[in-house]
C-alpha cells in the first residue's frame, strides 16, 4: 500500500480534495476517534471514479462517510482513505406534479425533509431530526420504529467499484431490513429518487413538530453520540431493556449510558472509542444475562 503515491496521483484529478492524517473526531458526531491516513472529498462523478481507480491501484483501503453520525472510529484511527461526496452529489430536484424528489446522496437529510415540506409533499416527516446525509440514511435504512427510508424510495443509483459502472436499482430490487439493505458493501449510493405524496403544508408541519417534540423529550441532544447504539430486538425496546437492567448512568471513562435514553451511549467530554466499546460490552453482557438476548450493534465501526 502506498498512500504517498496515491496522494500524488490524486492531486492531478480535478474536483478532488485530499487531506492527509485528518482527525476523524472532527468528522463524526461522537467527536471520538483517531486520524484517517487520507480524507478525500470527491466533488463529481468523474472525480469519484478516478479516485477509486487510484486507491485500488495503490492498494489503499477505503471507506465511505456521509456525515459520520452513525460511526465509531477507533482511537488508533483508520489506516486507509475515508471518502465523502461533495458538490455534485448535493443537488436536490423536486417535481411537484409527480410528487417525486431526486437528490444526490451527499445532500443532508434535513434539507430533503425541508424541501419536501416547502413543496407540500408528505412522507419525509418521520426523518425530521435524523442527522446525516441522504446516502447514509439509505445505506442505514434510517428511520423510526414505524417508518423507514425504504418506504419512500423509488430508485437508487449506485457506483459499483468492482464493476466500474453505475447501477440503477428499483425499490423492489433491494431487500430492505432493519437498518440494513442488500446493497453490496462496496457500492456507493450516489443518487436517490424519492416517491412522496401531495400533502397539506400545515398537516406536514404539525407531524414534523410532533416528531421533533418526541425526539427532544426522549433523546440526549446536548451530548455527542451516534444515536442508538444497538438495534431493537423484535417487538422490544432495547432502551427500556437497558434501563430495566439499571444501566442508565453506567460509565467507563468519558462514555456513559445516557440518563435520558438507555440506548444512547454519550460522550461526556473525554470519551475514547475504547471507553465506548467497554460500555457496549457491559450492556451486551448484562442484557444477555438478564434477558437471554444477544444485542446487535446499530453503530458502524471503523478502524477496529
Ligand atoms: C442524535 C442522533 C440521533 C439519531 N437518530 C436516528 C434515528 O432516529 N433513526 C436512525 O435511523 N438513525 C438515527 N441516527 C443515526 C444516524 O444519524 C443515521 O444512521 C444516518 O442516516 C447516518 O447518516 P450519515 O450521513 O451520518 O452516515 P455515516 O454515519 O457517515 O455512515 C453510516 C453508514 O452509511 C454508509 N454510507 C454513508 N454514505 C454512504 C453512501 N453514499 N453510499 C454508501 N454507503 C454510505 C457508511 O459507510 C456507514 O456504513 C441518529 C444519530 C444521532 C447522532
């Protein structure tokens, strides 16, 4: 692997920005983690294709980031390239007549939600308050207990690096699960077509406000986190299970099971990734012992 050769080759590609030894604690909502050998922003499709070609040629491992709101980065960092999608991937186009929105995966989900509201299109209300990008939300099939991204998706366009081509998937060509999809891990979501419904602006606003109020009541907004750490087991609330185990407030170093929501492990200021992992291990072991349930992490790990 040669990151220096890669940096040299990448510097010649238009619409590519490369930062070496980038601190990832500045790039994640957790504010935790070491450095990435390379942090690369691709502002166009051409830039992305060319970048991946270079990384493959130079044998540099890579991972894709949206806004890093669901990622725990190891304290040792990531000895590869973190890729993010820039300008060309942030476009949002709304067709009110067909109630469809086509958006680049680098667009913030909050913007997609607001565009839907501005055009009186219903369907995105559940996503109000979910941080991160549209690409991250599709990849995670983000949502609430009752509403998921997959319900509003019509089509997804990805770049498949292994085949070096674009691929278009209709909604029903992808298997959508609880915070998972059947899209190959290496595929990069580039664009998403959303099918919404004509609605009433006042009703949409009311639903969003309700959803936001619920979120503010039940989530620790003031402290850095990655949202829910574990997936809910079928028909159960993992937050409630953790709370009933008496684990709220349990801490290791600067990582603490939130007093507000049992399934949030917050960074109280000085948490390391190792602290978070230790708290996760304690929660996992206690829940397994108490309920016989083996929790699955929702958070994604990088550099472990
Ligand atoms: C306070 C808080 C509240 C949250 N509430 C919710 C909630 O209610 N519901 C919910 O589902 N989640 C929630 N989350 C988690 C998180 O916001 C979502 O999972 C979000 O969709 C992740 O988007 P992101 O852009 O930050 O993705 P990242 O965290 O950067 O990445 C997440 C995963 O998606 C992959 N990915 C990102 N972009 C792409 C792409 N273009 N192509 C392919 N793969 C990609 C990454 O490789 C990674 O595996 C919350 C997080 C926080 C901090």
